[in-house]
């Protein structure tokens, strides 16, 4: 786990809590008229987040590699909310043309983009030094976790500039601390924090976040059984996404955030300092 110097000290949250309770968003249809594009939308975090946005009134566009699973998520959403508009785009995020087609297809169908959640990712077995790992396997992880997000950002940001929208990528606590044998995953997730910073600089109309979603049972934990407990629910990042993209936390945009933080405590304890420092961003620490 990160040292205290590498994290904010708040109550650790593992599931929906009052600060991210989505019921009011559902009741008020906060995202009515908004278009949300999600990758990795075929299960887990992506599926839960798509459902939360749909319940809150959004139009949702779902992208993932497996078309069968995508259609199952679409059917689940429509069964619960028959009036919602849903599109699906089978997409390998490493494939530039498939990502372009998914984003341009979403805009052609729905007219714009308001929220983009670049959530697709992968993890390998974390059991040996990177010098003992097949170089192609190591780079495949980097390509999906970093290039895949870059591809989405490349094509989505010009549309988000027009709406003053939100770009969120799924980062990780492993992006801010060092655990042996996780280098391909951790380096990619660290780079996503820096990418959020560059988005803030180069696309100032867009609010960008690199989001640690919590420790959730996903493909990463499936291939590394027993490495961690997974105490967090997929609903934790889903509820966090609704809060982050509601306008309430725009002051926090441009860097790293964690779904495990209590955002009410972050606001009351850290807001002034974070604004003064220019966000939760990567910096060189120099001994004084």
C-alpha cells in the first residue's frame, strides 16, 4: 500500500457512502441530455458505471472487445431503463481505426460527447522481474493500458473541447507507489496521471482525472489470486464518476484521484492546499 506521504488521509471508502450516493442524480436526472462514452464497458467497473449514468438520464455509448458481452450489458440497461438511448461499438482500444470509428460513430449518432471514461485495461501475472518476462507480453500490457487510453483521448478530446466535458481514465494506486514485478501495469497507470495533467494544460476546457477505482475483483486480480483482498464494490467508482463529472469537483481536475477517498473530507481538509499547488499531480520531491 502507498505510504501516508503518497496518499490523502481520509476515511477509506469501499462502497457507496453519502458523498457519492447516486439516488439524487437518479431522481433529478442529472445527466439528461448528456452523452457518455465508456470503454471496457462489458463488465465490472465499466458495466456498473454505464448503468449509473443511464439511471441518471444519460445517453450511453459502450465499447469493448467482446460484442456478445456488450450486447448483454445493453440489454440489461434497456430492461431496467427502456427509454434510455444506448449504442455499442465492438472495439479493441489498441486499434486506432476501431477507436476512431467508435468515437466518431457515437458523435454521428448522438451529436456530441460530454463524458468519456477510458476504462479498458489488462494485467499480467506479477510473479517475476520484468527482465524475466516475455518482452511482447510486457509491451502488450503497456499498449492496452496506456496506448489504449491515448487512442481514446486523441479522438475524443476535440469533441470534449466543444462541450467543456470530462475525460476520466482508470489509473491505479500502483501508479503512485512501487510494488515489485508490476512494472508494465504500474508504469502505464503512472503515465495516465501525467496524461491527465497534459490534458489539463493542452485542453483547458476539458476536466481530466486519472481515477484509482479501488481494489475490485477484476481481470487484474483474477490473474493474481491472493495478492490482495478486494474489499471494494464496482459501485464505488461508478458513484465516484457521477460526482466527479457533476461539476462539484472541477477544482480537483487535472491529476490523480482515488475512489477510496471520502470526497467530502477531501473538500473540507485539502481543497485550499490542492488548489494552491495546482492539483494532485506528479512532482519531484526534493529533500530540504
